C-alpha cells in the first residue's frame, strides 16, 4: 500500500459521504446487541458509532494516526487503535468484522484476509464494501491523459489501488478459508461536494500518483485532469465520480 498521509480535516469537510454511503452496507452486517465487532479502516469512527447503536461492542482500527485521533475525539466511548490491517493479531475475538472503503488501499490481501479469518470466532462473518473492478476509471484515465499531454506519463503512477473483479475476490476469500455468502459488483455514481469537488478528491486520494513530480507539475496534471473531466462529470453544479462497489459477505466455517 502506498504511504498515504490522510488529511483528516479535508476528509471531514469534503469526504464525509464515505461514511454516509457506508450506512447501506451496515444492513448486510445486521449487528446484534451483545456481539463483538471489529471495524477495519474505521476512519473518523462514524460507522463504528452506528454499529455501537445496535448494542454491539465495537473496536475500530485504522492505519492513520490522524484518523484514530479524530475518531477518539468524536466517539470517546469506543475503543480505537492504530493498526496495520494486513497484520492483525487478534485470535477468535469477534463475531463479525466490518469494513467500508478500505480494502482497495491494501496491497497484501492475503495478509488482510488471513488476519481477519483468525480474528473471527467460528461461524463469524466478514462484511465489507470497497472499490471493485472499473472503480473511478474515468478519473484515473483523465490523470493518465493529462500526464500524457504534459509529457509526464512516465513519472505519473496511476492505478495504485486494488479494484478486483467478483471472480478474483471470491477466489481470494476461498483461498483464505472463507465461504462467500454474497458478492455484488454495482455502479454507485457518487456526488462530490462543491464546485472544486473533483480537485479536492484528487488532492486527498490520488496524491500517490504524483510522488515523482514536483509541486508545480503535480498541480498542472491535476488541473488538466479536472478540466478533461468537467464536460462529462460536472452537471447542474455537481461533480459525479464513477464509483463501482464490490460488496461481500463471507463466513468463517
Ligand atoms: C473508493 O472509495 O472507491 C475510493 C476512495 C478513494 C480512492 C479510491 C477509491
């Protein structure tokens, strides 16, 4: 996984929709009072709090110290800890593991799924949603096109996320010992906040693409990518990102 510095303030102001959309996948989790649940990639803690409302006991982990600090401040009654999701060290501790908008950041998927498998009690469930095959392709294509037009294509890293197909992820789950109960891939066009929504999105999430560029070059590629996207992705004063979600429910048998 690329080294990402999460700007938790920008995230809170511009990208809270990540948690808002996550409320939908909570229905698949169907948390019950008395259960022990782990939220992997808990971010600012909003969904952990929603899970706790069901009467379950929740723990949240995230790789970002900034996010964990904000989560603790937002929800002091929940246990949050900074941890690498691909090296979890729990043993048969949870009835369910939940995750929203996190798995696509993780390179070591076998480490992730093995750690979750060991963390679950027998019969426990993994419910997760993240970017699937084709996710944000218009945005990565626009960054590539902008880099090409500016002669910077050899120094821009595009597609550093993991956006698997249904078949690929079902295989990974099975190889890690899970039985897949449900797996869906669906379009979820996602509104970005404000006139500068696409600019903020690229600045927050796609910075790894520009690690080999100086600040001026990165800004030139970003600005050009935004103007390439504008005719097709900015409508009635709103930016729309072409999100595709992979949603899974898998059981430790
Ligand atoms: C997503 O939730 O699909 C996503 C968010 C940030 C970067 C890439 C994908």
